[in-house]
């Protein structure tokens, strides 16, 4: 799962998109200078964004490893149960199903906790960068006499077409790096930290489902 821009910032971007729609509907689009920017991509392409992404990844890699191990243990238990069920007593079947269900429930709880912790950490680290990035965009828009700057990462499906010449993502990253006193970063971001809950698959449907497993009659 990709890193997310804090929800408050996305709401602001949605307001900007709505304002653009009003302007276009009013027939004044010909007088406007419009640009688009991928805030998500720009944020992760900055040196600060890359450092934050690396820190988040380092913090949650052990969590992901723990979740992956628990998932493998569940899969192994399920496979063993499926292969040996015909030779097991009813009490053994009941015990095995209860154990698998308990492990699956524990995995689900850990995934949910990890997901929430990851989101909190993203908001903490990336949220601190967003105000500065916003200031850079504001300054760039003013210097280039832009009327609207639309964030395509907030609602990409709403953008039907845009000429590549109005995409200022790379320019914004360069401007950001200049204000930070570091070399300009490439517009392509580093890989986003892996999301523990998203990268751990649920127990296979072909084996006894953890939530619904019940003793065989």
C-alpha cells in the first residue's frame, strides 16, 4: 500500500478541484493558467520524503516479518489439518479447527493494529513535510501566475485529460529541494514503505476458513 497524504490535506485539494470545476462551468477557463501536480509523487521524491519513507519502512519491516511468519504458521496448520483430517478423531478435529481459528483471529488483530500504527506514523512524518511542500507550490504558482493547481493524486479518476506541459510535479520537487538546501531529487519517488496489513494475505479459501470453521459433524 502506498504512503498516504494526510486526510486534511486531501480535503483541501478536493476544494481546489471543486473551484476549478466552477470556473470551467462559468466559461472563464480561457483566462486561467492551470497546472497539475501529483502531491503524492512529489512528496516522496523530495529528500525529506525519502528519509521519512525509509524511516517508516525500517520501523515496520520487523512488524511485517512477524505477520508474515504468523501467516505461514497458519497456512502450515491448515495444510496439515487438511491432509490428516481423515485419520483424526473428532476431538482432534475440533481442537485443530479451534487452534487455526484462534491463530487467524490473532493475525487479524495484529494486522489491524499494525495498519493503524502505520497510518499514525505516516501522518506524523509525512504530515510534517506537507506544509512546506504546500508553501513551495504556492510560491511557484505565484511566480508563474498560475490560477489553479490541481492535485491529481487526490482524485486521479476525475482528470480525463491533461497536457504533460502543465504538470509541474518535477518543478515543484526541484523548488522544494532548493529551499531545503539539498540537491534536486528525481521526480520518481522511492518505493513506499510496505503496509503490514495489506501485504499479508488472508488464509486461503480452499482451506478451512478461520472465522467460520466449526467442528465437523
